[in-house]
């Protein structure tokens, strides 16, 4: 039998290179928890002291997907155990320093769950100093303020408000509906959270579902976000209701902005008011593109679910923000009934 000394060994550098090759080359991509790559990374956390920190770092960067309330609870428990440990360890602060997160802890169509809402708030308060990328898949519209007798929405809002370092946000199911009062209550809750320079001063990329782009003040709120560079609007309402996005946006902002309008081809906003674009934005600083979500030959899918899942998939693959280069660029157009003068 060959002795242990005679068994060939791979150089540590090669092993570490193999570990890093397990994750996507795109640093923004999330790895599904069920893949062989994720399972291999988990195995490498147990191999030796040299491979463990590298594998754990990659797991934190690419695999932090919270898809149930129990998984969220377990993560918080792990963080609290590490924080209470008297022995110094690199892992002690690692979980409190998350930078990327996919969060879907609520069951479909049910937000009325106070324990889960409290856990979400606790997690956000814990990682608020480091979290920069967030993909949210929560049924925020399933519980309206008038029916929120447990203050679920208020607790969620407090958690979101704490994310002062957030740079990228994708809301899969809604426009980040975090209101805690009904419109008829006449309570001034201020601008949307994503437009608050005081709360989220670093936000650069934002994706919303079914936002009312024709609502008074929407595009001015977009302009109020101090560092916003890219806005993805999926199945937005009000795009053809007469509000000129560029007029409203440049009334309060003086910086470039890329807007991507996502929907199926049949709902492309051809009637979007564009007749003032040349006057308002002669240099084309606001770039507006329409991205068509592909449909099947028969076109019998639920368009809402189709668009939501398509956006979520792109967000998890880290390709969503590249859609601006794949869409159809919308140019200035004459007003209805007027000839195009060039």
C-alpha cells in the first residue's frame, strides 16, 4: 500500500482556482441552491481551512437566496449564534456583511404574516451597512393598509428604509408598494422610498413592476433619486396618458437616464407622447427603449406571470441591466394628427 507521502496532491492554487470556476463569471449572478455547483461549494467549506473561507465567500456572494420564512429564520439564527460566539472567527462578521440578496420569504399571495415581516426587518437592519444588491419577490399588494391590523407593512417599511447603501433594486411583483395608509386617509407619506435621497442616496439601478408612470409626480420622483442611472419598468401603466416623461424628468434633474419599458410586443407603448422630445432633450440624455418579452407561438401564457418570471430570471442571472442594449430605441414622434417634419 502506498504511503500517504507518495499520494499525488494538487497544488492549493489549482484547487482554489477550481473553486472559483464553480460560480458564474458574471459577479451579479445568483446560483440556484439546487445546482451541483452550489453543492460543491458547500462541500468545499468542510474540506480544509484553506478552501473553507473561499467557498464561504462565494456562497455568500452568489447563493444568498431566501425562498421561505424558515430559511430566513435559520439565517438570522446563524447570525445571532456567530455574533454570540466568544472565539474570534472570520465567519463571525461575514454573514452580517452581505452584499447581495434574493428575498422571497412569503408564500404566494399572502403577506399577512407578522413573524416573517419582523424577521425581514431584523435582517435588513443587520445587513443595512453592506447590502448593495437586492431582488425582492414579495406579494406586497396582497395586503392593503386598511386590512393590515398587525402592522406588517409598517415593519417591512422600517426594514427597507434602513438600506442606506442599496445600489440596485429589483421588485418582481409590484412597484415596491410600501404605503402604510390608504389614499383617502390623506396622510402624507412623502415620496416613494426609491426616490428618497435621504433614505437611499446611492441607488443607481431600479426595476419596478406595474408602476403608474402616468401618475402626477412619477417622473419627477424619478428625477429626485440623486444617482439613478437605469430604470426598468415592467408592464407600467399610464405610459400613453399624455404625460411626457422627459418634460417631467428634466424639470427637476440634469443628468442622463436610461429607461427600459418591458412588456410583451402587443403592449409596446407606441402611443407614448413623444412629440416634445426633440425640444426637451435635444442631446438624447434620456434613452428610452422598449424590450419585448418573448411569448410562445400560441401566445396563451398569462402575460403578467410571464413578464414577472422573465424579469426575475434575468435579475438572478445578472443580465437584466443589459436589456437597454437589446430593446428597440424609442425616438421622438409627431403629435397625433401632425406630419413628421424631421
